[in-house]
C-alpha cells in the first residue's frame, strides 16, 4: 500500500516548504505543522482499523521486491507506536502555537520539528535495517538542533553533550549493521531473521547484540547511558521536552530495541536477563536522582529514566502479559510525561522560572495547569483508577507470575518513591502559600490549556485501553512481540 | 585480516580521543575518526581482492566483483556524518562565544 509513504513524505515536504516560505509568509508554519500532524494522526488511527483486518500492511518502494528494494512494514506494533507518536506530536504542536511566541523565528522550530516527526515515523514504518538507521539519524539531528533552540549557554552545552553521545550511539548501531550485512548479505529485517535462523548462534550475533544494546540503550537513556538525558530534556523548549521525553526516546530507543531483538536477532534467556538488570537499575537510579532535584524539568527528565526502566523491565520479563504491561506503560508514559512537561512549560510561561524553591501556591492562579498537573502526577505515581496504575499493576503481576519476586518488590517500592517526588512537585509548586511575587500571574493561553486538558483526559481514561473494544489496538502489538520469529513469516507471506 | 585490525586501531584512536580529550574541537575530531573507521570497515566488508566494478555489459563474464551495496550505504553514511559534523562544529563555535573556552571541564553550568 503506497499510502504508508505519507508518514515520512508529508512531514519532510512540510519541513522543506516551511524552510522555504516560513520567513516570508506570516503564520504559514503554524498552520502547516498543525494540519500535517492532525492529518498524520487521523491517518494512523485509520491504520488501526486497517491493520487489525489485514494483520500486516506492506509497501514496496518503487515496486522492487525485497531484498533488492526497501519495504515499509506496518504491523500491530508499528501501528501502536504510530498512534502514540502522532497523538503526542499533534498535541505538542497545538501547545507550541502560543508557547513558542517566547522565542524568535518560530518557523525554524516548526521546520525542525517536522524533520523530527518524519524521522520518528520513518523508524517505525521501516522494514529495512539501514533505512531504520537513516531515519534514526534524521530524527536525532533534528533533535540536536531543537535542544539548542534557545541558544543560551546551557542549551548549547546540553546539545553538545547530546550530539556527541547520540552520534556515538549511531556509530555503534552502524557498526552492528555492517557486521550483520557482511554475515547475512541482506538488510531486510525479515531477511536477516531468516538467514540467522538457519545458522548456529555464533559469537557474531552476540557481538552485534552488544553493539545494538549500547546504541539503542544510549538513545533510550537506560541507566549506564543516561547522563545526557537530564541536560538535554531540561534545556529544550517545553514542547520539545515533551516530545523528546514522551515519544522520541521510546521510538528511537525502546521500539527499535525490541523490534531488533524480538523480531530480528531472536531473544535468549541471557538477553532477557540483561534487559531486566538494565530496567531495574534505571528504575532505581532514575527515581533517586529525581527526588533530589529542585528544577522541575530536571526532575521530570530523571523520572523519565525511571519510567523507561519500568518499560524495559517489562520487556525483559518477556511473557505476553508483561509485554502487554510494558506497551501500556509506554503509551501511558508518553501521555502523562508529555503532559507534565507541558505543565512545567506553562509554569515557566507564567512565572519565568522553574525552580521549585521559588514557586508556591500557583494552584490558585493557574487552575487548569494545576488541575491537569495533579492528574498527570497522580497517574505517573500509579494512583488508581488513573492510567498509570493499570500498567504498573500489570507489570508487577507479570513479574510475580514469572517468579521475579525481588524485582517486583523493587518496582513497588520505586512506585512509592515516584509518588514521593511528585508530591514534592505538587506541594511546592501548586499548593501552599501564594508568594507575593506571583500575585499577578495569569493562566496560560487557550491553545496551551486545550492540549493539556486533552492529555489529562487521556490520562484519566487510559485504563480503558484494557477493555475489549480497544483489543485490536494493543493486543496486536503484543502479538507481534510475543510471536518473535512470526514477524518474518508474516512479512514473507505478505510479500507473495 | 591485518587491514581489519588496522581499522580497529583507527576506531580505538577515535574512541580514545572522545573519552580522554578535554578540548571540544579534539573531541569532534575523534568523532570524525570513528566515523571514518566504521565507513572504512563497511567498505572493506564488500571488497574483493582484484575484483572489478559490477557493471553489466554484453559479452562479458564477471567472475570476481566488488559488492556495490556497502559503497552506496557508506555514501549515505558520509552525508549523515557531514551533517552531524556541521551541527557539532557550529555548536562548538557558539559555545566558545558564550563560555570563552574550548575546555570541556570548564563548560559545566548544568549539574545534578
């Protein structure tokens, strides 16, 4: 189906047009990005229906059969990610309409954001390993630019760190691809899986696994590789922090990691064990780093490390129930973490600071920000009946079922630590006495309120994803990962 | 075999440069060296000794040809690494304007 190309071509074309005309025509870029992200969101929702009927949608670019040509593959997992990415991007773009008025040259921001969206969508739909790498780099390069968008000293420093670490990660991934290509003579993900299944698992696959783990782990900010994340995510403008923490690290890190390991290289007990160790480590370290912060955005950024730990831990358990929990938590985290970053942006927009020591009592003035922020914070800490509770519950039940009692206990304890630092955020920012400095502040503009309210509604209703009506949306994604090698057969039968 | 080993040494030189150097320009040079090493390795995987270009022509039998795909891929990689290099160098210039130094140990306003 040729329409799959839209996911990359439309944002790329939009980015090009904005770069060309954005400076000359006023408000051109704002209209274009919102139209593009809305159309991509509706198209990805349409794909949910289509993919549940067809199981696998494939697009051969230029009509060439793989392995000669590149193919785009959309299965349950890819649809799931596409919906998540485009939903968050759309709401972030709505928010950015008024928020970015603080900066000059909003059109440059829009052009870079479209480039990043093209890269993320490209990573998700790609069925070819090198194509995945190229889109990963497109998204990363746009990300480096967006982190430095404010061109303050801190922004530049954060972006430089991120650019060096990110490029190193990409080089590891490229080296892995080079080794795999020299071994299997193909770059098609399904093709590589087929060749590897016919050979004994040698040292090479183990080495490539390590390279991919380091590369994608760095992109996902798992704990030994997490140092760049807090700097980059807290220095970027708020909509970008929301997009980076909400969907960027999940697409480039987690999605690529699980696609490569579960569907291509094949999972082994050792690998699952490594994922569990990394996940638990990220959970613990991220949470304890977050609790010490008094910059709101840095706290949220470390909290992302901790929550990514939950997701990776769930994938490491490897049972279908755990994968369900992991994917649900991925979706929920995309929603509430972007909501929280947008809240932080709203606080910064109204007061000009994001230092918790200077804030207090804002809930009386910023009612919408305070209310949505409360829902987001309670959801991420796992208070029932909000969305975050269900996904954490499923992960912990799955861990107990699989016999990982110690890790399950850690997950519960870290959930309490999460609650602690989000209560700290609530108490110091929104509750308490209103300081005289903030008497005159006003609530943020309507578009910013709108996207925060929509995200908060999804936070409240996120648990409903478990009811049978939404079964095709999440269960197909679980099926793709649980089937492992089944991806290969599905692709080859769809190609015939 | 020795050529792969040399390639590995080049990779290690770049990695050392990134990890140990304090000047950000030298770090960028290290990044470039690593990228060259990986590109070189990728090209070498497709190279055949005394191989010829894989151009199909009439009345010719190609016995030993170089794999063209890695070369095409490396071309893409070079373009990507050029873009990364442009971004990183321009960041380094702006950092120098703000901080007045290239020393990475003195560029530390972000903590925690």
